[in-house]
C-alpha cells in the first residue's frame, strides 16, 4: 500500500504569504505611528520645560534660595514659598500614610483572599470608576466629611486637605497594586503552597516582593498627582496667604493651611507682572522640582526591589 502525501495548493501558499506580508506592513505602520506619538509627546514636554527654564533661571538666580525659604508676603519682590513648601510636604506625608497602606491592603484582599463572585467584581468596577472621577468631586466630599462633619480635625486644616487627597489617590493605588499582584505567576503561589506555606506566608514572602516594583510605580503616579492637585484644596479651604509661622511637625489641625499649587494659582491670577513672574517661572519650576524629587526617590526604591527580585 502506498502512502499518500497531502500537498498544499500553490494558490493557498501564495495567499498565506501575502497575508503575512500585509500583517507585517500593518505591524510596522502601527509601530511607526506609536513612535511618532512618542516623539511628539516628548517634543511638547521638552518645549514646555525649556520655556519654563528660560524664564525661571534668571528669576531664581536673582532671588536665590530665599524664594524657597521666605514666607509668603504681600510684596512680590520679597514673597517666597516657605509656608507652601511645608504645607505640601505635610499633605504628601498624610497621603502616603493613609492612602498607600489602605490601597495596598485592599488590593491584597481582592486578589488573594476574596472569592471571585459578583460582589468582588462590583467592588473592582466601582474602584476603577472612582479613579476617573474629577478631582473637584473629591474636594466636595472632603469638605463635607473632613471640614464640616469632622470638626475635631480643625476645619480647613492641613489634615483635612491631606485626607481629601488621600481619598483622591486611593483608587489609583488600589488599581496599580492589584494589577501588580495579578501579574505575579500563579506557579509561584502553587510552589509555596506545595511546600506547606500558609496563604499569608505566600503573600508576604513570595507575592508582595515580586509585585513590589509595580506597586511602587503606582505609588509614584499617585503621589505626583496628589502634590500637583489644586481644585480639591481650594474647595476644602486652603488659604492663599498666611501670616503665621508654619512648622513641619506642628499645626496639623490649625484652621488654615496652604500648599505650592494654591500659592502659584493665586499669584498667576494677580494682574501685576511681578506676581506672574513669581508664579509662572519661579513657582512652577519649584513645584516641578519638588515633584521630580519625590518621583526620583520612589524610582530608586522601585529599582532596589527589582534588583532584589532578580537576585
């Protein structure tokens, strides 16, 4: 009996090669479009930073470090960001202490402990929807809860402002942490269970160390957004001018506080050119450097965990 061999028609082979060539062209076109979008975004970013630096360097060279350390003044020539810097640091610390543990704990529960049912799916969908809510809505919520309802927080205090921003970034932290935990291979968990480890031991010693770089990436995005927010702080009642002295580890429940975005926003609205110079090049550059410093610290921490993961 002779074996029969199946042959592929020549026409079909041509069609497959032609389809593969078309897919390759579409892939190259897509990659080119994405590269073009990246270059355009980078060009706009460079142009924006250059325009800020061109105006800010002469201004800061004239004012020096006093612009960062001096308190807010009624005279544009002598005003500074000292109180606003302390207020932004206080708000950032409150956001980190409140939002990060709650967000990471929520992500751990949803991904490692909660059953995959209708309730957990509804919670996950609502968290993702909350991440897209405008910041002004969180400002109204913070004003209703932390300023009016919880009067023991001092009313329009830095504690109320920090808690409002913690609510704002809490969905971002939760989503990024959940995605990072979900990306950990299932085989790693099964190996831990196979060795007799409990669920908490697997989560603590295997899942979280491998998910740490992704979690820290979400934390970077969250703190960068919190530091630059203006609208929620305006609604909560942040002041644009302070006459009292502000210290980093005191005055958390004082009835008035300020932050860098609030001061820059107020200066930019004033008609005098001297105030606009203090806002546009000076204040914006300081806010940008402040945010980049926090991001750099978080990136170094993330790289540390990545090296430990690879090692």
